[in-house]
């Protein structure tokens, strides 16, 4: 199996609970970097990084501009910024227009991550009530990365995983707990 | 903005074409995007390439060199023109509470909004200065490299549909009046009080290629540095340092910082969350 170098996750409505379940399921010492775009109200303080960090599985923090992506860390896009991946594997942020009514946009994160990590990237679409992330999933598959959608029938909001599946670019549909088990299995 | 996926397997060719295009734009027209963060620039150029139904960035370069109207489109794509009134109200509240009391001690103020885009934040701060009784002794410079957005800024007309959100922001920013005192709504447009423009000079200025034009007491430059690489961030921060008087203030965007920059030791932190810094008096 190819050695994966990064995991990108997109989530929207119901995302906090889903991310909690997923991250809680990871083995301590899980070392593939995780980068998350979760739709949030532009005015929300980012309590989310703090909340997920307290689950004590991996280090969770808000992504900073020009920050280097490190193993053993999960990064969350700051509210009201798009999060992009640069070729030197650092983050950059922009405030350009919303994409799919969202900032952060899952598509922007996924598409820029796909160009950098190519076949060594896993893209995961979780619960959400819009179509963000579908184009990103297409691009990840185009570059040979691995793609997963949360099972729409058990997702809090099924529109987003359904839209991702409809692209024909999703390789696996799984329950949240199964996603965690799968990710753990990638570690030796 | 469309969001179609661009399928280019060979990223090294795309990178090369992008670098050549940016070099061509700089050498022919003087606009320097060579030190912008690449991921964003690539997205925007590919977007324009697709809109014009071109096959490659090399073709886009050709169009830019031979058709200045294509350059205008690309400049618009690469300029940062998403803003709002009292964006991040806590930033303005902090200016009001922590910076205004010190600015009040000067007989005359020069304030520079660098990268002002369509001007929403310029009017926001002009209103704040009025409410604090400092407007009459202030000279405000609002600059951007994009002349098209400056024209919008000069008009001071914004969509009525945004006013509800701006009003909430204004209140959260410590606004002292009714926000509707400052604009006249007609149909779908809100015209801001032309009196607010009296002491504002809107001017073309490029942070990447132009130099300091005035000694200033406060510089507000928000969500511009995030588009630049470290080298260019340092260059622009040094420009600000040169413009500011000793004891002058610098307000950046919420994810921007002077930490780890070459001017780090020249500033004190006034508000770490709102990214407001004061140049040391020494």
C-alpha cells in the first residue's frame, strides 16, 4: 500500500460531532498529518481546535499562515479564511470570495492539497448540507489519491457525502468508526 | 467564481509557466506578483485561463502581453478586494479603546489604509474618528495598486443588502450613534455621507514596488500580508516601519503578525489578539 503523507477532511453541518467521533477513534501516536476544513460561522471563535485537542489523541490546532505541516498534528482552517497548501508543504490563507457559499471552502483545501500530495493524499467527506468538496474529491482521485465518504444514511446531514459519491470519485463509503479503524490500519 | 477542476498532471510545467508569466507581467507592466504565495496565484491564473477558454498559462501570458485589457482582468483576479465594514469588530473596538487615547495627544494625525480595496474599512474608521472627535485633525490616505477598486472606494456606495450585517458590526465595534446616521439609502444602494470623504485622499500605491510617501501615526493594512511570502512580508513591514513615527501604531489582519519578521524588535504588542502593534519610542 502507498505511504500516505496527508489526510484532508471536509465537514459542514453536524461536523463537530462527526470529527469528535473520528478523532477519538485514532490511536495515540497517529502520525499522518490531518488538515480539516469545517464550515463555521464567520464570527465564531475557534473553540473547535481546543475542543478536539482535549480528546488527547493527536495535537489539534488552528492552521497559521506559513506554518509547516508536521506529522502527528491535525490542523483546522481558521473561520472566515480559505486554507491552501503550498508546494513547500506550508499553509497559506486567503480571504477571497466564498466558494460554494463557504469560507473556508473544502474544495480549495482539497484541490490545493491534491496538487501537492498527489497519490499520497487521502480525502474524506463527512456530514454536510451542501455540495462543497465534490470538486476537490474529483481532483484528489485524478491525481491518484484515496477518497472516502461518510455513509450518507448515518450522516447527520447527507447532502455533502451524497454529492461527493455522485462524482463517481469516491472509493469507499464508511461509518465514522470504520474510517478511524481504516486510518489506524495505515500505521505499522 | 466558477470552480471547475483543472486537470494538469505535470505540475512542474504549470509552475514554470506561472513563473514566466509573472516575470513577463513584471517586466512589461511593473506589477510584481513574483513573491506572492503560489497556491493562490496559481488558482487565480488558472481560473482566468479557463474563463478565456485558453489551453495553458503560456497562452494566457501571450494574451496579457499583447492585450492590455487581459492584464486588467488578471490584476483584478490577483487583487484582494473582499472586505466589509468593521470587519472583525473587536479590532475596531481595540483601536477605539487602546489606540485612540494615545492618538488624541497629537495635534495632527496622518492615517494610512494600505491595500484599502473598495474602501469599506476606510469609511468604518473615518466614522470612528468622527465619533471620537478626531476626524477634523486627521489626514487619511487610502491606497491600493488596483485603480478599479479605488474608483469604487471613492464613491462610497455599498449594497443595501449588506447594511444589516454592517450595522451589527458597527455596534460590536463600539459605535456610539445610530449607524443609519452615516448613510442615505436609496433603492438598493447606501451612499455614505460625503462629508466622511473630506479628509480622505484615495491614491494608487503599490506596496511591492512603491516607496514611503508620508510620515504616519497609524497604518491599517489588513489581510494583505497573508498573500505574500516571507521575503515580501518583511519588505512591506520595513516600509511601514519607515513610514510610522516613533510611537505610531500598526494594525494587521487577525492571522497576520510581525513575529518572526525583520521588524519584530522595533515594535511593542498593544493587542496580541487583534494584531495591533506600536513602534517603539526608543
